[in-house]
C-alpha cells in the first residue's frame, strides 16, 4: 500500500535583486516580510525602468503566492532581458513543475545548469521533475549529484535531498538504501518530521513494525495535527492486531482531514474504518 504522499520543493529561488533605496528595494523588503501581494504591486511599477529584474522578482512573488501561471509568464518575460540569469531559469522551472508541465520544467532546469553547473538547487529540482515523470534512475542520478555539491554548512538542504532520494529508493524497493538515506537525514536534521515519516514508511514496508510505530510517534510529537501520520500509524497498529488503537487513530486522522477540507481523504478513511469494524466483529 502506498502511504508516501508528497515530494517537496523548497523555494531558494533568487538572491533578490535590490537597487538602492528606491521601489525595487521596497519590493525586496516586502518579500522579506512575507508581503508578497505588496511586492507584486511594487515590482509592477518598476517594469518600465528595469524589466528583467522586475519581472524576475515578480515571478518569485507569484511563486510564493502559488500563482504559477503568472509566475511562468513573468519569468519568460524576464528571460527575454536576462537570458543568462540561472535564477530565472530555476524559477520558471519551478513554476512549470507546479503546473505539472514536467518536460518543460526539465528543459528550464537544464538551461540553468548549463549556466550554473554547480548549483545544487537546479540539480535537486531536476531530480524531482524526473521523479514526477517516473524516471527513477535519472532522478537518483540528479539527487546524488546535488548532494555532492551541497556546502557542508547547509545541513537542512542536504537532509531534504536525502529524504527525496530515500523516497525514490523506497519506491524502487531498495529498502536498505532508503533507510540509510532517512537515517542520515535525521542525523543532519533531527526535527525534520518528513524524514521521520518516510523512515516510518520504510520500516513498515520492511515489516519492522515496532520501529515504524516509534517513527510515527516521533512525527506526531513534532506535528500533533498531522493526519497522514495518524493514518500511517493506524495501518501499522491494524497489522499488529491492535484494532481499537488503529480505529482511534483513524478517527483522529479523519477529523483533521475534515478540518482541512480534504473530503476525499476523509471519505476514504470512513470507508476503511467501516471495513475494520466489520472485520473486528467477524
């Protein structure tokens, strides 16, 4: 049963362009303060004077707002003025990735890599795009290249890449390799709930149920409102014959899915709960 749900990106997309104390500088400050709508408004005013820079910064603001079509259009405009800027190729690739246009995302990441071959972010995102296209050999190769280039002081970034490489190993059935990556990620970033969650998934698939329970317990200590962790723990408990505990966790997961308006996941758990209740009575 597939209980892995996501691969994630982090947006490390620009050294933001700032010029003096004018409008562009105000836009950068708005971005730093999390006022992305304000940043969009400011960068829109500067496009006439500095189009490449302004489109690039506004692209990043749109990425942060989740407005990926607008982000892609702005990055495309920015690249007309700054075609040798790898950050713009990275940002446009991210927008296309989120739009599930993986082939074009790959093309953009590769353009960025030609300009900045040692930028591990581009290689990492390229690996994620290949993963989305179900090309594990290529994604593993890019993740491994990215890991070789992460600076020693960037332990969180290294952990994130290890997690995604571990997920890829797990999907390929290479459980010892995946567990090695998750363990290393936890060593680098002990509070990373994603690492603990996927290590729990790998322990579950390896039929190491006691270790899986401990991993999911750790996730819930870090994120008490994580419905996926409750669901995963319930699956392990049910496999151990602890149906009452499993049903309690399903109820918790269902409540959080409902609160998050994830009604499809809620309905699926209600169906699973009914099956487990029937099985317990027979």
